[in-house]
């Protein structure tokens, strides 16, 4: 996922779409577990997948839904952390976040990004 920009660029080109038609979902170690942050555009915030997409599209002008996975524990490798299973005590929060993320995507598609942002950020 860290190098997904080339695939995203090709996919948009294949369908004749611009970055304004893109919504990227990413994990975010800078957000508390379960928190959602939906934005129309913005920086990569250190997220390597977003950085790759922005580099290949030559813009940060695409929507993104960041899904909080909790802070990186000191001394822990970020990749290993985000790919590891959630602890038993975190599973309900993680499952709830996935359900809310799916609802946010559906709202963005059906009602527009602004409505989805107002309803699901936080």
C-alpha cells in the first residue's frame, strides 16, 4: 500500500477520471483508535500510501478518509504495528470504526463529501 500511487494513477487514467473522483481510505497512527477524519484534500501527514498517491497524481487534491488505529508504541516499527492484529481489548473499537468508515463512504457517494464530513468526522 505504501507504493500504491502508480496503480491509482493508472486506474484513474483507465477510467478517464481525475483526482476529484478519488476517495482513499488509510490507517492513521496519529489518530486515536476508532477516530475518523474525512477530508476533501490535504497533506499526506506522514502516511506513505497517501504520499505515493500524491506524488504520482502530482496533487494532494483528492479526498481521504483516515481511520485511527492508535498511536505507535515507542520503539515499535510502524509497518509491523499497523499490520498486526488488534488486541482483544481493541477489537470492538476497531470493528466500530470499520462500520462507521463504511457508512462515511456510502454517505459520500450518496449525499456528497460535505454531508459525509459533517456527519462522520470525529
